[in-house]
C-alpha cells in the first residue's frame, strides 16, 4: 500500500471516528481535571500529562515540514508558524502557567491524546507540505487564507484571554475551583473551548483542506460535549452561578 492510499484511508476513518467520539462523550466525560474519576486506572500529575500528550502535535508537524516536498514556500512557513504558535504554547508553556498540585490526569487519557495528536499532526502536516501539491505564495492573498487567518487569530486570542482569567482566579495559597468572571465568561461557561473551536475552523478555511476540516470536526466533537459537562458541573457546585450564562455559544447554548 502506498503512503497516499494509507493517508486517504486514515483521513476517511478520522471523520468517522470523530462522529463516534462526539456521541460517546455525551455519555462518558473524559476523566481529567474536575472530572477525574478513580475507576480509570493510574494517573499522573496533569502538568506532566499535558506535556507528554500535546508534544507530539508539535514534533510530528515539524517532521512533516522537514521531510515535505513542498515546504520551500513562504506560505508553507506561515502554516508552520501558525500551527507551532498554538502547540508550542499548549505543550510547553501552558502547563507551567497552571497552578500546581490541583489535579491529576488518567494515563488512559494521556495515551489517547498522544495517538490523536500524532495522527492529526501527520494528516495535516503531510497534506500541507506534501500531498497538497504545494501552496504558492499567492495563496497568502486568497480570500480563504485571509478569512481563515482572521478566524485563527481571533480564536487564539479568545483562548489565551480565557486561560489568563482562569489562571488568576486563585491566590497562590488557595486551591479548589471558583466561578470565573470577565471577558466572554460574562456570557458562556467555556470561552477557552469556544476560542479553540474558532481557531481550528480558521485553520480549515486557511488551508482549504479535508485534513483541516477533519481537525475542526474533531475539535467540535471533543469540546462541545466537554463544555456541556463543565456547564452542568458549575451549576451543580455553585448555587450562585450566573443563570444567564450558556455553555459554549453566547445567547444560544
């Protein structure tokens, strides 16, 4: 089997699996953070878990760039920078910005995260830098790229702003969860997830590709059920939780 054939089969399966995961996560909440449960086996500190789980997304994508046959354009370099701006922050900066000692992560979740991030980075990296046939530098002036870039950066900023608010909820000597306020927390419980969804929809538009679309679908499939679980958790644990807040979409849901 050629690599192109393997790539195509994996891509089709990736869409199918995303739909299955979307349905499953409405019934089973991934066991990390506030939703950690003891019946999912051994755990490790969530900081270490995040690094191990997210690092493959950055590393595999760089490898795809290095070995790619269409990596020599400015457009390819821009796509590399956009991807790595998210994943270097997510894997190697974000974990150290979190409060320590507050939660653990199941090794099952870490293992599944490694598989997802490696496969997703492979699909997107191999397409952008090889199987796409190459993006010319003129692509940077296309409506798809400009519109996608605006969405990507908007989502990135929303996500970072939401994480900043969460990071500063507690004083250094405090533990436990609090109700976040400020920014989009005025309207929704999970603006960090909202921002990430917008980010990868932007990536899908900017690359105008099926692997990019698959990533956007996966992001929605993973984060919509988790936002619902977070929203329910907040309402169950805080009697004064703002009633006007929605889970993920301001004024909608």
